[in-house]
């Protein structure tokens, strides 16, 4: 397989993976009293991260508590904010 095709397939997989997210904001604390300070609600009522491209690392909640932002794949078998709502967890369990 040539590099271009490989990169194209990788990009396609990445886009498919990203598209699974329902932007419910649960993993960023949308259902909590103090979510991540970077969690914002869009005009379409879905959530987004205002630093998405550089989100990973130590962040803060609106109350100033430190939280660690990590790739969602690292969290699928753990306990975390919004686990039961998450489209990735449900997809993994074949619920959706
Ligand atoms: S920094 Fe991480 S935890 Fe905070 S809103 Fe963005 S993706 Fe969610
Ligand atoms: S909980 Fe899952 S579906 Fe909801 S915003 Fe987070 S990654 Fe997306």
C-alpha cells in the first residue's frame, strides 16, 4: 500500500471515529455542577471544546479543580464523567 492511500485510510478512520461523538459534553462534565472551563455550548445546543486541537493535558473545572484531559480511547474501560451516556462506550458495548 502506498503512503498516500495509507494516509487517506487513516484520515477516513479518524473522521469516522470523530463522527461517533454525539457532543453531549458528558465526558467534560456537562452533567456535573462544575464542568471543564473549556466546555462550551454551541448554537445547535451541542457541546464543543474551545481548545479542541490542543485539549490534552492538565485543565481546570469552573470551580478551579484540576482535571486531566486525555483521549477518549484511554477512558473506555474506566470510570469517568458521563460514561453511561457516551456514544463510544455504547458503541463498544454494541448498544448503538
Ligand atoms: S479540555 Fe478536555 S475536558 Fe475540557 S472541554 Fe476540552 S475536551 Fe473536554
Ligand atoms: S461523552 Fe462520549 S459522546 Fe459525549 S461528548 Fe464525550 S466523547 Fe462525545
